[in-house]
C-alpha cells in the first residue's frame, strides 16, 4: 500500500485524468439508461386461453379445462396450476419459480397441448400467453367522437395506430372496444325447408367462395404461366348471388314454376348484409361512449420518452380525425416514474448536502470537506455505469439504493483523509505523510468496505419477487461502495497532496492537546472498561428489552405505491342483465362527475372474450378513476367509496389502490372433493373472516348460481329427423351465438362472414317452438328435446386439478402479520366438512417466503462478514468480539420503528442486513487502531483508550454523516417511492445511532475483557489463535503528556 500510494502521488496527473475521464463517460451514459417505475420482470407464469363460444362453465370444465390441466400436472418446475372455467372460455395459469426460462416452459406447454388436441372439441384452439412488465401499456387512451363507429374504427386503424406505432421504442398499439364491420348472414329455417337446403351446404359454399386454388403451370416455349382458380368473393352482391344448391322441385309449392336444376342462391334462404359486429362490452369515458387505445413498449423502450411522444401527437391526431374527436389519457405510467426519480434525486442531493455539512463541522476546513465530498459524485457515476453494463434500468429500487449509498460512500474517504490530516498536523512532509497515513488505515478501510459488500452478496441469491426487486438495489450499492473504496485509496491522496493546506505552527501547537471530542470520550470508555461486567450486563438487558419490544412491532411485506389513480368495481347479483348494471354504473358516474378531485373516469361492463372470463361479466362494472395531481388521492378514494356505498342497488362495492408487488390481497384457498362441501366450507369461512378487524373487500370467487337453460336431447326422436345430439348443439350455437365461417375482402378490407340461424328467443315457450333445419325438413326443438330452467355456476375454479374457492380480503393496515394471525384464529374456529382444506396465501404467503429468504440471507451475511474479518485480522477472537456487538445494533432500529409506528417490512429487513456491515465497519476501524497501539507495547487498557481517542472523530463523522444523508428518506419526503426507502432508512438510522455508541463503548470493553490479561503483541502471541494481526508499520511513540492523560485516575475500580 505504501509503494502504491507513492506511485499515485508521483503519477497524480494520470490519476486525475483517469478520474475525469470516468466521470465524463458516466455523464455521457446516464441519458441512455432506460427509466421505469419498477425493475423489468418476466412473470413466472404461462396462461392457456381457450375460447369456446356458447359453452357453459360445466362443459368448459369437462371438455377443455380438465384434459389440458391433467396433461400439465406434475410438469418440470411447475409450482402450481390454477384454472378458471367460465361461460365460453377456459383459462389455465401454470406458475413457475422466478428465474425459470418462461420461453422454454411455454414451448413445453404447447407440446403438451398438441398431444391432447385430438380430445378437445372441434374448432377449439388453445393459445399460450405470457406476461412481463413490458406487457403493461405505457399509455392508455380513450377515444370519443361524433363520428359513426365504423368510420371512427377505420380512422383509428389508418391514422392513429400507424402514428403511435412509429414512435421509437413502441412495440405495438392495440385498439379495444372497436366494433368491426362484418358480413352478417341470417338464415331463415322455413326457407331452408322450402328449398330443401341443409345448413352444411351453406357453410361449404361460403368456404368455397373464398378459395384460391393452384392448378399447375403452362409453358408456351417462351414463358411459364402459373395457373390458379380464383374463387374469391370481393363484393356483397356476389356473395348474395352465391349458389348454394340446385332445385329438385321435390318440395315445390303446387302451382309454382319450379324447374329442376335451377340454382338456389344464398339470398333465397337468408338475408346478407354488412353491419357492425355486436359488442359484448360497454365502455364510457367521462360519461361518453368510448374506444380504448393501448400503447405497449418494446424490450428497450423508454417509458418516459414514449409517454411524452404519445402526448405530443394527441392534438394533431384529433385534428386529423375531426368530428369533435377527443383522445383522453386514461392511464400513464410515466408521471409516477418521473416523480419518483425526481424525488429520490432531490432527497439524495439533500442528503449529500447534509453529509457534507457534517464533515465541514467536524473538519472546520472547506478544502478538506470538498476533497472528501468528491467521493459522492464519483461513486454515484460509477454505479450508474455499472447499471448500464449489467442491463438494469433506472427505477425506484436502483435509485433508492443510490440514495442510501450516498450516506456510506464517504466513509472510506473520511477515514483516509482524517488520518492524512492528522499526520500533516504533526508537521510531516506531504510526500511522506500521505503514503504513511494511507498505509496505516488501508487494511482497515479495505476490510470494512468488503464486510459491507459481503452483506449484499446473499441478497443477490434470494429467490422470489424480493430477489428480483432488490437484486439491482444490492448491485448498485455494492458498485458504489467499491467505487468509494477506490476513490479513497487512489483519488483522495492525490487531491490531499494538491489541495490540503499544511497546518501552521499555531495549529501544530494546538494539536498537541487532545480535541474536545477526544477529551469527552476517554472518561466513559475508561469507566466501561473498568466496569466491564456492569457494562455488558446493561447491554444484555437492553437487548432483551428490545426483543420484548419486537413483539409489539407490526410485520408487513412491501407498501403500496402512492399514485393518482384507483379502481372501483360493483358486483350485482349473478344473472343481472347488462342493462341493470349499466343503470347502476350511470348513478356512480354522476357521483364521480360531482366529486372534487376526480379528473377522469372510465367504466367498462360486460364480458371481454379475450380475458379468460376474468374481465367481469354482465353483472360487473369496473371503474378506473384518475384524480387531480394536486388532490389527496387517498381522501378522494375514501369520499368516492362512501358515496357509492350509500347508493341503492349497487351490490358489492370494492375499491383498491396500487401495489408495488402486484396483488396486495390475502387469499384463503379452499379445496374440496365435491361441489357441496366446497360451498359449505366457503360460506362458513366467508362468514368467519368477515369479522376480522383491519380488513376490507372480503369476497369469494366461488360464484353464486347463475340461470341456465338446460336442453336434454332425446337421441331417438332426433335421429328420426337425421339429427344427433352434437348436431342439435351446433345448430343451437348458430342460433344464439352465430359462427364465423370465413373471411372475405370487401373494398380491399378483410371482413368476417358470420352465419346465424334466425329464431333467437327470450322465453322457454319460444324456445320450445324454435325451428331447427333437418334432413327431412324443419323440426321444433321441443319435439326432440326436453327444456328446463335450472341453476349452475358462472365460474368453476381449480387449484392443481381440484375444485377450489378463493376468499380474498385486503388489509387496511401495514401490519399484515397481525391480520394473518387473526385470520388463522378464525379459521381454527371453523368446523370444515371432511376432506376440505383451507390455506392462507396471497400477500401473506409472499411475506412469509420473503422473510424466510431474508433470514437465510442475514445468516449468510454474518458468516461472510466473519470470514472477511478472520482474513483481515488473522485471528478468530477479534472477529468474534466484533460479531457479539452486531445484535445490539437492533436496539435503535426497533425503538425507532416503534416510535414512528412503522412496520418491520421487507425494506426494514434489508436495513437490518445493511447494519451488519455498518456495525463492523466502524468497529474494524477502531480495532485496527487499538491493535496498532498494542503492537507498540501498550497494555490493553491503554491501547483501548488511546485507540478510541484517535478514532472517535472519524467514527462519529461517518455515523452522523450517514444519518443526516438518510434523514430525507426516513421522513418520507421522497413521495411515491417512500414505501421502499422510508422504513429502510429508519432502520439504518436507529441502528447506526446505537451501534456507534456500542462501537465506542462496548467493543473496547469486550476487547479488554477477553484480551486484557494477554501481553502486548510485540511479545509472543497466544498459542490458542492463529498468527495474530500485526501492523506493518511501527506506531510513533506516544508522548508523556498523552500517556499520562489516559492513565486511570485514583479511585477507579477494576473488575
């Protein structure tokens, strides 16, 4: 270290040039960092979505869900499988552990589906879907216009979508709620009978009308011509004139002019017209019918720049479409990102300023303060370069790590500079003083930094969502700390050589007398080392009291983001019509219109066929509400909730904000072997948990029975008309749902051709008289089938192949563990049917898994720190002395969390991890100095007093600077990102306060207690340890005045 520092001094110009180059490179890199709210995540799940129009949940379960589900159970890496069988849709979700290759998993699932495809109903095509944070749209727009729906849809596709798709970083633009133009064919069953045409003939003719058939080649000895048969229909008239059969005149009306062989055209049996496709959903924005436009980012898309570019184009797009068209931003993920980044940068700068002021107060030198402060921007810039290299983004986790690191990156520089300053005060020449000063503290500085870095290493291997979120956090802190070490050992000596002012003779004279801090610290250290057992006893009592106080702490997971948006939904009784739901929604819209602070609102009702049945239903209305930026979003949310609940006929009202970890609900999963036991257990548990305090939005996904019209076909009677049960089902499906037969190009635009049989009825009597075409003429449905009104589930859920019900509830407090404990008490009091199980999951399970993983990380961190210290001191005893002090650091953390009413959540646990490194960092610096004095021949008592006296200033400087740097975060001034940094900062501040006191009092006491009877290390080392630590440089002789100053006073007792 001595020669390296001398080389740095000699080549100081090169060091300065390299430093400036790295700093400028970092400034150049920063603008290219992708900005987002949370770290990019590939969710470890694959969904299988299978539409089957018209099928009831029971049919979906038996014919689609179960075959696919059974083929996937027991798959490699599968954590669990959930499924939802709803009206017309099956959705199966396969969950894996974080870190699983989802692309490979998706391919395996596709192969499994291929194997069972033959067992699925004809025409059913399962689709696999995956999601990541890039699946979340950057901006969602609502489009309202006076233009007719068909023209507006065309304008959106030709004007808006291409314009937004052309923005750099955008991967796709999706339009929802758009009613596309279709060709609707309504078949008259009576005319089918008269013409003697089967429905299958119409289907075959329609499919043949859109054929392009290659027929071979013709070679005329000069050129080759490809021959093709073009049967494509390109206009509506051609489709109407489509020949679907020929007259046989067997069923001709007597007296008619029927001629055998005359073609039967499509218009002879059906109406053919172009119209808008029926909509299964209703969407309104601010009370006006609307269409949705979602803009999705690409893998390298920058959310902030995409959002700005989209909003810049809105005015021009509105002008191009005309017709009073309005493009309204419903959701924008950029403002929370920019607000969080700006807040954290602001608090980081404020914290850095506080830290610099503390250094200035201690050193009373502007030059020394500026030299020390240089480590802050250099370390931050190097950390940002590391983020770019590793492919991480600028988000609230990485920025929180940088902000917290600001309080620690100056530690090494403080220790190095303070020792350089002390040597210069002795009047030593710069060329000699600086290398010697760096060598004296070099090993201690390296060891203390490595111990802090070692704390974050296990965090990188933590599984689950905690590992995904906090891995970049740990990386940025680690890089910043390592950068600060390099700055302290290489840059600070050069800057000190250039800029530190040599103390004058007057200063040297003052330096011979211990400073105020040094005079104040010696008496308490002398007392604690002389009363060792009393000191240790008091410390143990404080620790036991802390453990007792821990039971009064709340335990949480990760808090919620504070954003200016929230969701509201109402659920009317199952079976309610969309008209009834719409009336209730309109009443809520009036409330939102008149509520102060509500900026924009959007409501959606009905079933989205692409949502897997999870978008809701005709009895559900879902609202997205955006509040004014200057309003209190929580207050607006509470006001809206209370006013909506006061309305009549709104059913179940649920209101929820945003969560950083996804769903913030606690779930209770109930599994049973049969439907009756499941319903009984669901009701009993639902009634029990509804009484639990600090909970809201208590719901169950076990749907109430919905209305069903059950048609039982008499196979014998149907056979008399040439029909089978399957054919009857297909005909009814064409009556009530219709069927897309083919796609044709009309006017250069592809349009679906939907075939439907006239006869859709509303009553059971009408259904009895419904005419169905058959091989021998039309037949009434009631003549071949029994029709009955019955009840059935609107959705069937499975967990790992077993029918299940999930009860969800949202905690209204951060103390998730207390709510979970209350739920467990309620569950134990419920008597469940035989074979029924109930387990708590959701955020409660996430919290349990997170704390288990972090607990292992804490143990691993302590072990790594111990190994680093053993390697540093070449002894086992000294590291053990320092490790004993670690638990006592929690005293301040627990006390501060209790005083502020904050929970011990995941960020607070990360703070405890950091404390392990921080505690031993200061202790290493102190112990290193004590061992130097022991090596110079002092007794343990003398070395402790002199070492503490010389190290009190850098220890207090680093501690107070770190505390001040973290104060803005602890006070929650960082706004929406405070849910990460607030409890973490509180934990570190409280722990650092007590650990600093322990470092200065308890560590010296323990050292004297365990080594007081050993001889100074200049003599033979104790044989019970490995080669003891010995400094490579002799400590200057301590003057008689100082030696006298640290001698015990008369009357001091020893133990």
